[in-house]
C-alpha cells in the first residue's frame, strides 16, 4: 500500500469521534477515595444496562463463586472497583459500535471471541502465577478492536481482506498486511491512544501477536497473546473465516520457544490441560449466557 493510502487510514482513524461521556458520576465515585462501595452501588443501580452487564460478568465461572451473584454490591466486592471501571470503558466501546452497519454475524463472532478471551486471561494469569491487574480484562476484550474499526470505517477494504483470507487460507494479519500495509493492532493502538486509554492497555493490544517484542509489559502482552490463541483453539475464533489453529502444530512452533525463554513454560501436554479447563468453564450455564445472549 502506498504512503498516501496509509495516511488516509490514519486520517480516517483521527476522524472517529471520541467515546461518549462514560457514566461520569460512576467514574468519579470510583476514583474518589472518600466514596464507599455503597455510593458506587447506588449509582450503578441507576444504569440498567451497566448493572445487567456487571451481574453477568461477576457470575462468570472464572470468579469461582459458589452462589449466584444477585446484587450490585456483591458483584463489586467480587470484581473490585478497578475491573468495574474497566467494564464501564468496555460498555462505552460496545455501545459506540452497537448500531453500525457492519456485518452483524461478524460482530457476534467478534464479541464472543473477545468475551472468552478476556475471561481466559484470568485462568492464564493464575496458571503462570502472574500479577493480575485490571488491564488484562480490558485488553482481552478489546485486543481485536481494530477489526471492528476496519469493518465499520473501511468496509470495502475489510471485505477485500476477508475475501483474501478465504482464497488464500492465510491469517487476518497476513491478509491485512497484503491489502492495507497496516494491521488491526496498529489501528486499535492508534484509536485507543486517541481515546486516552491506559498505556499498558494500548501496549498489550499492540503487541498481542508478538509479546516478546514488548520490553515494557511483556508479561501482560504474553497473557493476551496466549488468551487469544487458546480462545481460538477452544473453537471461538474472531471470525469463522480465519485459518484454524492446530494444537499440535502450535505446540511445535517457534513461538513456543520464545515463550519458554520468557518464562512461560508450555508444551503439548500443558496446553491440553489448559484447554480442558477452558472447556469445563465453557460448559457452565453462566458462561453460555455471557457468550450467546
């Protein structure tokens, strides 16, 4: 792609509106050290859509609750204010693209993949004994945001990419490099920077296909990378057109060697055990509700 065309893509991204004001009162209460859980609870209860999403996420099997979470206060206690704040940002992003003209089936596949990916970050963080933080949850949910931007704002190019994938059996990244000369993770990072998202989130999204190149947030970027891989291995690709990933082939790839060098010990047996845990969690009613409703 020519430099002029790349400049056009950048100009398109820069013209994307800012996110609408995200429940300013709730965000302010979360950031206010003098606010109590009760204060935040009362504000969230006034936002039906957010309250519903919060209860849905807090009932995820990844939190390991024995009894169903039915109150906002309980949900906040389980998730923590940091993740509630992340969920606010996610709701804003989802609502921003909610009424777009893109392919609705593609959007459903995208959010299913993203939802499972965000939840898988928790499982992986526990497995590798990584320091958990709120950025993993939000990065997992929006790591492929650039694909939605392409679908909505550069739809013709998006269709060309999808056609190229179908005809050549390549990955989305390979196809977009051939068609556009830029990638969905570059586009996402540019937009997230424009929207003033935390730097760690931006970097984890940017490096989610090559975490070993991230010398600042390597651990977090690696968790997002692996969550993306395992979500696809579990049968939830971002798009049905994407090339399937083979567990056997991936377990013998150069990526595994790079991951092992960075302290993420993986082989065919370990990966099989992780996939088994994901399959167990997918069988729960709560997870099915999150992915299909």
